[in-house]
């Protein structure tokens, strides 16, 4: 297989092979923003509201730059592919230690890490992934301050990993990334809803009160059903001077005490 990236740097002629394996995620392209995090909190919340059935929680409002290929460019839109939406909630009942806490759904690729088939001299992890009977090495870079970020998030929230990538890639990466056990649960592509060519993370399927649910993701397409629950994050590839996760901590510390995330996010977005 040609060298490229499992998420962002795969050559277009390789995309068909990866699509057959379902290895990479599908989302919409998003250019990095050179704006403050507080402006970022509201500039990406303009998607159309979409109603979806829930599974027991309260329903609130619904509503990448570099020489790399954006997530959405990796795969052609799989217009004829269908994913069965589970009838049960995606998450079990919250553990006793998380009772009353806000649930934060956290994306993996270009949010916490960047992965590539192309050898990276300073890779934090090298993960073997089998594709069509051949094992390929995936080189993973951790975003700056990700360890500090996850540690603090685990102290404040019920944290759930939710990625549109397949478990055979994302699970071993998360094992290496989350050695503190911050993530209470992990959700992969099969838990997404395939909607208009994108893998959408439908928060109403979690089984959590949407008024106490947040999503951190670099792709607005991932939270198109619930934009008003989103804390946008700039896509990350390899900038080791990046401070986005560190800058987000005060925001999440403030949100951790919210009784209603819509009210609190609205206040942060206010001019």
C-alpha cells in the first residue's frame, strides 16, 4: 500500500481500498481558524436543525489547512451504504462516580491525535493495523497537551470517546493514549448515523440528558444534529506549537458546573 495517512494524508487513488476496509472516518472539510476559542464556540454553530428520535434523554435544540487531504476527501460519499441504527441506547447507565456529571463526547482523529501510514520519526505510537490480510504500521502523533487535557477532563466529566473510525484502528490507539482510563466508554463507526454522505454522532442515541451533554470535535459534520451541544476545536496535524487543548481547559472548567449546557454555551458565545 502507498504511504499516506489513515485519516488525512491518503492519496486519492488509495481511498477506494481504504473505503472497502472502512478504516478511515468520514466528515466534512474544515479549515483551521486563527480566532480565539470563544469566537470559535459560536462561529461553527450554523448547521440546520435536524430532529431525531431519542432514547430516554431530554431533547434540547438540534440543530482541516496544510497540504493534507481533509477527512471528507478520503472517501467518496458512500451513497448506498446503510448503517443500522441501534434500538437501545449507546451508553450504559452512568457509573456512580459520574452521576450528576456532564457527559462529554470526545473525537479522536485531528482532535486528540494525527495518524499516518507514512513513517514519522517522532511518532508517539506505532500501531499495527491489518488490511486485507496485510499488517501495516500506523504512526501516531499526540496533540500537544493531550495528556494534561484528558487528565483534567476525567476529573470533571463523564468522558466518552466517539470516533467515526473503525475499532481495529481506534481501539489500540486509545489504549495507548488513555492509560489513565479517562474514557468510560468507546464508540466507533458502527455507532454513527450515516446521513447525507457523512458519519454523524447522534447525541440523542447516547441515553444521556442532552442538557448535560457536550461534544468536542474538529468536524462540524459530526455534530450536525446537535450543533448547540458542540465545543468546536481546530483540526490538528503536526504543529507541535499548538495550544488548543490547553486553551480549552478553562472553557470546560466553567462548563463542568453547568445545569444546562445550552445556557452556558450561549453565555460563552454572547458578544
